C-alpha cells in the first residue's frame, strides 16, 4: 500500500485520531473537548470546546517564531504597475490597527462585516482584522450588481461595510461606490458605517453621515489583540448562487477550517513554509479565501495578491512574468485562464521569455478541465499539471493528486482520488452505488471532514434540503460522473447538465472532451436543447484558436464526425455554433444554464456574475441561425 492509500484509509477508519493529529500543528488557546461532535446529526461539529484565533495562526505566530521579516503578501498589480511586499511583521501591524478601527466603530465578536473590494492588500487586511476580533466577514466580489449586494446585506445584516472607490479592469475603471450606494438603498437592513478606500484612479463621493475614508478611519484607533473564539464559531460567510435566486450563505468555522487548510498546503500542494504560492483568483471567491488568504498564511508561505488577467495585461505572458519575478513555486488557477493563454499563444512562445526554473507544479480547479488543456500545459511547462475538484461548500479539495504525500499517475480528465475524510461514491437515482464507469450522482458520506460547511447562515433547514435530503446520510455534490477501476473520479457535468436524448442519459462533459481535442478548437460548451422528437439534442458552442482560417463548415463536419465516432450515433450530435467567445462568470465558469434557457425560449435573467453581458447577444444570434431562441425570453430587461 502506498503512502496516500495508507493515509486515506486511516482518515476514514479513525477520523478522530487522524484529525486530532493534524490539529496539533496549529496553536490553540484551549484544546477541544471532542474532536467530532456527532450528537446532533446531520449537524456535525469538529473540535467542539476548542478555543483559538485564526488571525493569530495566520499572522502573529509567524512573527513570534522568527518569520517577521519574510514577505507575507506580494501585491502585484498588472493594472497599475505597482508591486508591494508586506512582511509578516508589517501585516501584523496593519491588521491589528484595522481591527482597532473596527472596534472603534462598534464591531464586536459575532458581528458581521461585508467586504466589497478589489484585489488590493487592504482587502486581505480587512478579512484578517475581522478574524482577529471574532467578527464574521462576508466578502462580496467587487463590482457585483447592486441587487445582488443588497440580498447579501439583508441576509448577513452587517454592522459595517468595507469597500473601495473602484476596481480596475483592462481598459476600464469600475466605480464601486455607486453600486454600494444602490445596494444600501435597496436593502431593508442599513449598515451603520461604510469605510471606503479611495483609489487614485477614481475617487468616490462619500456620504458624511455614513461613510469614512480608509485612512481617516484609522485616526484615534488603537491596535487590537486577538480575541479567542470557539472552534465552532463562524469565521466567515461566503454566498453562492442558489437555485431559488436567493443566495446561500456558506458558513465556515474557525477550528476545522484552520486545521484542514494547514494540512493541504504541504500534503496537496507540496509547498514548504517560506516558499511563494500563488492562487490566481479573487478574494470574492472561495479559492481566494482558502488559497490567497488563509491557507498560505496559516502555513507560513508568501502569497501573491495579483490584480490583472491571464491575457491582455499586457499579453499572454502575464502569468509567466509573475512566476519568474516573484519566484512562485506553485500556481493554482482555473482551466479558463489556461484556455485563454493557449488560445492567444498556442505554441507557448511567451513562456520562453521568462525563467521558470523554480516553478514546480500547476493546479487547476473551478470547473472541469478538458484533457487537451491539461496536456498542453503539461507539455509546455514540463511540470506536473494537477486537476483537482472541490466546491465553495467544501472549502478545499474533495479529490486531488496529493503531491506532498505521493505523486500518483495523472489521468487527463480526472481530478484523481479522494482526499482524507471524503468517502466519495457514485449513486443512481434510487441511491444504489454504481459499478465502475457508470455515470451517476457523486455523493460524500457524512460527516464531511473539517473545513467544510457545517450549515448555511441562518438556514439549517435549507442546508438539509439543498444537500442532504436526496440521499440521507450523504452529501449531494450536485456533480455527475463516474469512478474507474483504480478509484479515480471523473467529473463529467453538473447533475442538471446530464441530457436525455431519446431515453439515453448522456454527459455534456464527455462531448466537450471530444470537441476540445480538435486541433482548431480553443474552448467549447455543450448544452441540451429541447427537441420534439428526441426530448433533447446536444448543441455545441465552439471558439476557435487565434489564427484559424479554415472553412467553418469543414470544422463543423469534423466535429460532428468526431462525436459520432467517439460517443456514437446515439448522441444525435449535429448542432454546432462557432462563436467568438463564451459567456462566463467573472470567476470563469461558463453560463451553460443561461444559454440553454435562451435556446429554449424559456424565461431567463441576466446573471449578476456575468463578465460581459454583450456576449449573450452574440450567443442569441448564433442560436437563431440554428433555428433556436425563436422568442425573446429575458424577463429582467
């Protein structure tokens, strides 16, 4: 038995012993009474009775133990050209002082603070300052629409909002303050105070009765010490889209979160304290929470805070410049970013301009990674490229290739194997476990491991209904896929994206895999569209690589033939729309559900998280050419 298999088996057979051992690696004010409190299933709690402070573990203890002069954050703004290094000692000073600012304005343990900011160091300072005094932060992606921000204000009921005057996108400045003002006007709950960081690119108009500028807020504030909290107390709320339109507030506790994330840094990502780790994401998403802020800092790494894009700031070499300039050992980003780089620079010419000799591994997550993108990155970079799978709800990887334990064989298309504490199975609709290679719903046995969601904010019943009611005793991931004979998991699609063609249940992900392997295709998305005869038919949106000049009709014929040969005539695949780009959220997820609604002429709303709304007009036009989207159905226009 290999090291991974031994560790994994122990985590399932002796979860309390396994996680107690990991918990010994962080600092506790008081050890726990029970490692796992299973007295009230399905509401399990880890490290009940334990007392600690997450900010202490992420900042202060490194200063106390000799890492004070090591950079904690490297802020690199491709938008402004600014680079700033902040040591652990300086971060401790800034966080303690801003924690004092929060206390000055009446924020206490258990109060909520909404953070609505761009990728600047002050955003991380605000998050850690909340953790320092036991306040609960809820970060909302900067630039989110007023209506979405308002629903989060009403649900979290923050005492205070921390924001900035603007965010920066390629070629434009996004004014945040009007969006914040609009949200507060819409919301029933009124925050008492807004602290606003004025950026030089655009200054915001402040309301003297409610708003205070970031630097002015510090006047008269005294540095605050770390406040001990229960391991089971909430550290943060992070909202994720709900199917009802009402966002779900994922709750993260302090104890299990710190233990799990500390474990992942060495065991999954294989970085050592002191090394530079970079998650190219945003603090508004779970990746930013776990792997820009808490994971690297808990482990004593240097984390990169990057304000820019993979291409266009200024070119497709942006990531390689950051890796080379800051000696990044491990990069974690979304497959979307690499598809964008591959589209702009298919031969990897920009990589050759930078010294990447210290770079050890690339991790991809956030959406399914097609094998073609993984193999391209592996060939060009010459380092392990690891697809791993997790969710906002879990906070860290359900499945991964644990480089710090044992490098397992990579199977393109698979995020590899379950991580400790995750007993992953594939079920049919009746809750029976399926044999290898059979497509079904992916579930995880309760209790979930530390660091995962214990519930939803003020919504225990909704937590059970959303995740636990379909298969009692099991957490429903919402993803569909299969396991192979070696125990590797293959995530093929969301459960909602399994399409039924004349009674055959088919995975859109499997079709995307075939299409993405075509040499002219940069990226693609497959949806099921309504069909009177067969129920549903697959329809592919395809973006071609830069520089492809071949006849689109010829490419269409080749794609249809490929799917027919690989998946079979049963797929009835013949609908291909070649488009310039795909509609995505700001975090890079393709808006398949919205495209399906447009195609079927069913009511749809403009998604709040969409990166560029104009793309949906292009998609609608492409659908009409294929005989779909016959009736306009947008209901919020």
